[in-house]
C-alpha cells in the first residue's frame, strides 16, 4: 500500500476477511485497520471498552510519535509498537506507508504468538 487509494467494496471485504482471520488466529479481542491519521478503514471483534474513533486517533498518534523518535537516532525500519497492561496489551503494526494494523489482545497472550500471526496479515494487507 503506497498512499491510500480510493477503496472499493471488494477491498473492504478483503480487508475484513484478513482481519477476521487474524482475530481468530491471534486470539485478539479487537483489531482495526487504520489510515495513518487514525481513520478507521475496517474493524473486527469485540468493541473496545473505549470509543473506537478516539482510540484509533490516539493509537495512530502514538505510533507516529514513537516512529519519529525512533528515526531521530537513525532507525529507518520502525514497524511495531507494543504496550502491555495488566489485562490487555495493544500491538500496532505498520502496513505499507499509509496504514496501521492495531490489535487489542489479552495480556496473557505472548508477543511472539501475536507477531507470528500478524506478519502474514500485514503482508496480505500490503498486497
């Protein structure tokens, strides 16, 4: 995905299929595909306990800020942001240059389990 082209219904359906597969395989509670500015393209799973639009905006801002900080000392390949709490953890994966895959998972899931399912999903979304 370079830039965000006009999305067709079949694109949305394919994105939803990929998110549904990711949701099932990763045991995530909620997953969203966001445009880098925080706009929700498609989502799947349980509704988060917070407003989805507010969460997506804050998530994209956090990812973009950390990416900028990572690039300051010459890191040019920032792809994942992970936040872990007592009950939930949030993982954000860069999809191409214009989107983010955001997953809210139970804290007992391991990051390696989630990543092993996320990378194939990211590749499918980038295709």
